[in-house]
C-alpha cells in the first residue's frame, strides 16, 4: 500500500483521490473548502480542511511521511508554486502537479515538481490516438513525445516470437507485456510466441506508436 496526499478537491482532485483510495492506497485529502472535504470524506482515508499554502499546516499533517503528493489546484498558479515549494522543502519524495497550460507547466517544473500534467491535453491526445486507429486499445501519455500503447496484434504476428518479428528494429518500440484472457506476461522473452487474441503494451515515441497503428 502506498500513501498519497491530494491537495485541491475540484473535479480532478476528487476523482484522483477517490480512485487512489479505491485501489487500496492510503489517501489524505486537503482543501480549504469545508464543503469539498465533506463531499470526499467517505471516499478517502482522511480528509482535512486546511490552507496548504501554509507550510506549518503541511508540517502538522506529517506530509513528509507520505510517498507522493498531488497538487491539483490547476487554476491558481501562485498557490500551486507555493505548495510545491513547501512540499519539496518538507521532503515529500514525489510531487505531481496539475497545470492548466504549457506556461504553468514550465513554471511548476522550474520550482521542483517531479511531474506536471495537463489533464485536458492528455485526454485529447488519448482520444485522438484511439480514434485514429482500429487496433489501439489504450494509450498513456508519458510526456509530450513518449507514451505507452496497448495494441491488439495483427494476424500476421500470431505464433511468431518477438525475435522473429524484429519489432525493435522495425518500429523502434519496446514490448513491455502480453495480455490475453485476463492474464499478463510482463517483459516477455524474445523467443516467446505471441498467442492468438493477444494485446501488447508497447513503449515508444508518439511517432513510433503511430507507425504501429498502421499494422
């Protein structure tokens, strides 16, 4: 079980906090609004009304003991910066921030955020990727250039090994796993045959993944 702090309980923050808790993690939710705290209190481990811009509040809540903090105050850059600085100063191992645009993203990266996401852009990228291909089952954007795609394999791949297909040389991607009938094989060997009805998770640039979508 991992431990998370979610700061800012708008639509995005509430969704992240509730999902993390649902997956069996310990989740501390913090927001200045008592109404937001009441709405999330039954869906997280702890929910606290507080001003996360105040380092003393964060210290009192023991944030240094958590594995990761998610700062989801995307519409208030100054607050996000202050909170990120405080969290890093207090020793939180990983700080993930929500940003509303590229300029805000760069500012948050400058002050030490370990990862900054723009949810609207990531959802748009995922939707565009899925609409442009019939064999793309899922897509996770890792950065503006790289992603992980789940792709249903073409018939021509069935019964062949990764070595025979020469996937790395042809497409530049790395196969991370096979999925078939609810079973996953992580980092399959190069001589492992691909069964019928298999989906593969591949890591690569967006350009490389797009090339694979044309299979």
